[in-house]
C-alpha cells in the first residue's frame, strides 16, 4: 500500500484536531455551554480512530511481531514520553506558581506508571491507547474469517464498556480505551480496503451522499441537544445508550469526511498543515489552554472586582 499522503485525510485530521481543541476549550471556559461539547464529544474521538485505521499500512502488519511493536513504540510511545516530560514539568511549575504544589497520592503515581486513563498526564491517553490497540489488531487481522474477527472485536469492546460502566477499575496501557477503539480502527481499515478494491468507484461532487450526510448530521445534533443528558468523554466513557453512541460516531465521522473530501479538498492548505502536525498540537494544546486560561482568569478577576471565573476541568 502506498505511503503517499492523502490530502483529504490530512484535511480531515486538521478538522478533527480543531474539534479536540475546541471541545477542551469549551470545557475550560464555558462550563454551562454544553451543547457544542455534547456534539463534538459524540464523535470526534471515533473520527480519529477511524482515520487511524484508514491510513494504517497493512504491510507493517506482515512484520515480525517484535519488529512491529518496536515500530509502533517509536511512532507512538516515543512522542508520548516526550510530551509527558513537557507536561509534567509544566504541571509542576504551574502548581508551584499557584501555590497548590503537593506530594501526589500513591494511586496517582501508580496509575501514571501503569499508563492508565487516570494517570497524572491523562491528557495524553490517546497515544498509549493507540499503541495497545495496534498491538492487539496485529493478531486480529490475521483471522481469515471476517465475521469471527468482528465478533471478537465487538465482544472485547462490550467487555471493556461493561467494566467501565459497572466498576471503577482501570487497566494498564489504556487497555480499556484500546478495546473500545479497536472496532473503529478496524472500520477504517475495512473502508480503505473497500476503496482499494473499487478504484473505479468515484463519488462526484454532485452526489447526494453529502446532502444525506448533512441531513443526518443535523438530525444528530438535534438529538444531542434535546435528548442526550450525558457527554461522552472517550477517555472516561459514560454511555447510557450504546446504539446512539455508535450512530452519532458514524454520522459525525461521515459528515467531517464529506466536508474534507468534497467541500474543502485542495482549497484549504491550512487544514492540511494542521492535519500533518496534529500529533504536535495534541501533545502541546493542554499547556497552551492552561496558560491562556490563567491569563483570562486573571484579566476577568481584575475587571470583575476580584471574582474568579469558573471552569469545567
């Protein structure tokens, strides 16, 4: 499979990383503005996982397992530890400046060492989650019967979801998140395989696909606004209706892909550049948001006579 970058994929990733930052920004500054957060969080992480599967190089899964793990460790875990150091230094420095520095609890240290979703640098959960998911998918894609592969993937995701919703147990290396991500990654891989096997298939710009996706997306947003009483944080998932979560994930992903592929393709190099640098933006955006929030809080405190603004962490 060619490793040449695909413009609309980078554009999609650019939109996705904007949604990640926007979602975190809204939770920082607007705790009562949960409409946008509900919509964004209902699909933005599945979007990333599906696109991860779409761009996965199947040839890499033919490598020896140890070589495969080493390759994924370089591309995912090396950046993870790099940004961990930056984030840890930043958090310690911020706590010292704010006067809230204290010795971390044993559970926090333990979770950080095990790379769980409740670690001290939980903001970077996506990278170890992807690493673990790829290490499991390596064996799953070797299953010749698609129905068996998907059955295993869905059972594992259901087990992780049940563990998440029924208990407070967290698994090392973000295994619980990885099991939930696997079906979406596999979906992206199946999508890419389908496109490779149907190279003559072309959706013209006038295709009704975009308009169908648009109507479905509008209906999804309306549903999230009126009927959804929960916000789905993939890293700390709470799902009352699994079916609706899957539907909103697919609809939201389809809409963003349609926009990137047919509306903005070739017209927005800025989004493509964001997509190419999405890992850097993801690794650093917490620090930027925290600094901006502190400046914003200080400014608001001064102009409001000493009253602090509140944030949703």
